[in-house]
C-alpha cells in the first residue's frame, strides 16, 4: 500500500512543475478575469503558510479519483486554529464537519476534498493522522472537515477506493508553491460543463493602498450549466451545455467545492461574507446550480492576529479589519474563483472509464471563440 500511495502522488508532483504547452492555464490564453494581479504562483499557496497536497488514484479502467488536502498552516491546526466560515450556494452535498465549523467559526483540521462515497474514509484517516501528532495524546474530540463532489461518472465510486495511505500521502506531502491542476487529486474523475473538470486554483494580490492582502482560491469542479469564458459563449458555440436537447437527463447535475484562503485579518462573520462572494465568480462561468449540485465555499484567514489557541480561556483582543476595508477582498475572491474554474477545465486531460470517454475542453476551439468575441486580453 505504501508503494501504491507513492506512485499515485508522483503525477501530482510532476504536474505542479508548470503548465504543458498542450494544456495551458487561463492566462496563457489571455484569460485574465478582473482588475487585480495574481500572486507569484497564481495559486491558493500565494497566501503565506498555506500548503496543498494531492494524491491521485488510478486503478485499472474503473477507478479514477483522489484526495486534495488544504492546510492553512504547517503547524498543528488543532492547537492553533484559524477562523473560518461556510457559505452554502446549494446544499445537495455531503460536507462533513460543518455544524461545528459554523458554531465555533474555526478550523481545527486541514480541509480534505475527495469523492462523495469516500468522505467518511477520508475523515477517519485524517483523524488518525492528527491524533498521532505530537501533543495530541490527551485529545478526545476532533472535527474533521471533508468536502466532496460526485465523480461516479468516471470513477467506480461504489468501491469506495480511498484508503488511509492516500489521505496520509496527501497530508504529509502538502507544500507551498505551484499546485497541480486538472485531472489530479480530488479532481481526477470530475466533469464540468460536460468536459473533463478537476482541480483549479488562482489568487489575487491587493495593492498596498487597499491593504496589500492576498486572496487565494482552490476549486474542485464537477458541475453543469452553459460555459462562458469572459462572457464569450463557449459552451453554446461548441454545442456542449445543459439541456441542449431539452432533456432532463442532460440537466448537468454535479457539485463544486470552493476553498478560499486569505492573509487578511477577518472574523468568522467577515469570512462568511467573503465565502458568499465566491458564488459570484462561479456564476460568471455559467453554472446553473441545479437541484443536484452541491455548491459550497469555505473561507479561512491565516492572519496571526485572529488565530485561536486550543484550551485558552483568557479574554483575547480580536484585531480584524473594519467592514469597509473588506470590499476589495470581495472583488478579489470573485476574480480568483472565476479564474480557478477556468484553470480546472483548461488543465484537465481526457479520461476514459468503463467505456465512457469525457474529453478535455478543446484548447484551439476555445482560442478561436475568444478571438471571435474579442474576449481575451492581448498584451
């Protein structure tokens, strides 16, 4: 099992080294939503301290899934918690740990993303991993936060293929720097807008005059609708969209998990407002948030002034931004969410499973449509 887990994670590590000419990121096509600049990696890891690890699981012709782990910092999250909040766009999902997250407004574990029927195995493995950390011998309660999308179209999901070694591999390999995108980790078997979906990420850096803060977003895209890129009707132009033959079987059900990180000092109340704005970025891409779509955004702050120490009972002074200063962060998260979704599609590769093939979105066709509608930036 140890050898298998190592082999599974190698593609993720290689994919993180940079975009291939065949599968570019959005900015390589001139797709640059919004007004703010991205950070150096244009990834959630541009938020200092945030780490991402991924395990990709392929087994024969039927299993195509994985785990993506997002760590707000490299320490023990149970002992040094970060404020966090959840916004639910549409609640058709199996997001574990949300009642305590909402009640206390904090994360005490990393965030894991995986496939729908693997949520509980992933949670159990993360709890075991965390209980084994130094200083955890007296802990008797942990609230694991695990999100999912249903990759059953390309993955033998009923076999529940995620094993503890896959989870531990994602957690222990988490690093800063570039993040592999597309058909990796929890995005290995996902489908978005009828094309291969996957993991995508982006970031925005506010200018010093607006606080100089960073916002990073990571998505697991697996939903339907009518794809548009910078307003250009890509899905309609390519004949790939929900209800194209006006059939209920083509409604494009699915889900998206959106994870938002920022170094801005925000309270859990402000983080919930930030998470809500991520849905605006989702809407810009053409999602229809169908009945069967679980659309969730979790936002957290890594700022030292808002962290909480476990077991601390003394009064503490919260040093958070004034509400008027949060508006630029709203703009930043909308832009980063939109671009992260585009990256999840553009970087994904074609997958065949049990006789079904889901194609990667055709890059040359996207280029032509963007040129026709003059949607892409030309520098």
